[in-house]
C-alpha cells in the first residue's frame, strides 16, 4: 500500500493522503480518500463552512481533486453525525447550532467525561499520564503563540487520552458517537471569547494537576465544569445571534371594519367613494363620460381625465344590468 499526497489544481498539497492499492500489477485509486471525512469535519468545526451555508460541492471537488461520488458518500456520514443536513434534490447544507440539542449533548457528554476522569485516575499508567503532561506543555506553547488550530488539535488529544484511560469500552464508544457533534462548539468557544481561551488553559492546568495526583473526585468535577463553561459561551452566542421575534407568535392582524363595510375597498380620506382595487381587467377607453339608463341609478364610467388624475382610484358604480 502506497500513501502519497495528491496535489490540488493550484499545485498545493491536498489536505489528506490518498491511498493507492495494487491489483493485478496496476495502481487503483480507492473511491474514498483516507482523511476526507476529517478534512470536511475540520472545515465545518473551524467555521470555514458556516452553519446554515450550502455545501459547495463543486468547489470541494476541485479543492480535493475528487469526483462528486466520494464527496457525497462522505456527506452522508457527516449527516449521520449531525454536522450536515441533506436536502432532497438540492444538495446539502451545514447544520446550524441548535441550542436545545446542544444543551442536551453537553449534559450527557459532561457526565461521560467526568466519569472518565474518575476512572482514569485509578486506571491510567504513569507512562500514559506522562504523555498527557507532554501534550499539555506543547498545547500551552501554541496558546502563547495564539495558534488556535494547533492548540485545539492537542486539546482534543488530551481529552481523548483521558477518555481512553478510563478503560471502559462502552464509555469510549458512547463518547465517540456523541462528541463529534460538539467539536464545532468547543472550537468556537475559544474563538468567540479570548478571555474564555485564557480561562480554558487555566482549567487545563487544574486538570493535569488532579490527574497527576490521581484525585478522582476533583478531576471529575473540573472536567464537568470545564465543559459546562464552554456550553455557556456557545448558548450566549446562539441567543445573541437569533432575533427576539424568531419563534414568538405573531399578533393577528385585525380586519378594518370600515374596509369590511365597503366590501374590502379602503375609503378615501376625503370621504368620497372608495377606490376600486386594481385587477387584470382592461381599463376603460378614453372618451367622454357615458350615461346609460337601465331603469335604476345611472352608471358612471371613468373618463380619461379620471385615470390621469389617479391611476389607482377609478370611481366605479355597480355594473349595468342586462
């Protein structure tokens, strides 16, 4: 198996490796690129594909030098993860951040990560804890240089190391199923509020200290509070972004009783007869006013001067009887 970096049309290396397999002495490129899903997740989680935006399939195909078939296969996987919404016969769009759904996810994942911290204090080896220490110091260096993408990648490795250190396969699998849905929110919480980023690095100092001392209760509490703080930042952002009128019942518009009395025609300010609504009927031809005796009140047809005076107010009486 030969792994090589395929280049985009601009000549820059692609963001993921391409796997080539040997069959019958000939090289064949697999339909799905290794790392395509990770590349798309990164675009979504880092905000390059904004919530609610349409997925630019053609641009992504050009960027990754792939056809639409593997891209759409990847979009189906992302839809199952809650990152993408598939639109029937209209492509796909990036899922929006829903406050109620995120609240539920943060609550469940907070419980899982807190319990994982408790179990890790008892089950992680000294060597595994030393690896978490090394990751922390590398992450801190990226924080000092304000390199958020690199910082966040190591941040996620630290959290994953604690999850894996719990030694509980069910917990690990359940966390993996849910955690991908809040990665975008975790990343955004640091980008939206610089003060939150500084607070997060301080919390990670406390996480590392509790893990090294194997203080299970304290580590469980810090991990839960750490995630709750991120949730609060995202919830605040979502509420500020949504107009107050959204989701509220709109007041019913009352019908004007005066308009109802005139069969829906709004009365004129000067008290004269109401103006007729515009219809698709042809206007009356220009000429002198005509009077037709029908045995009842005469019918007045608008003259050209009336039309020129006000195109929207042609005075009309009832139609003549036949």
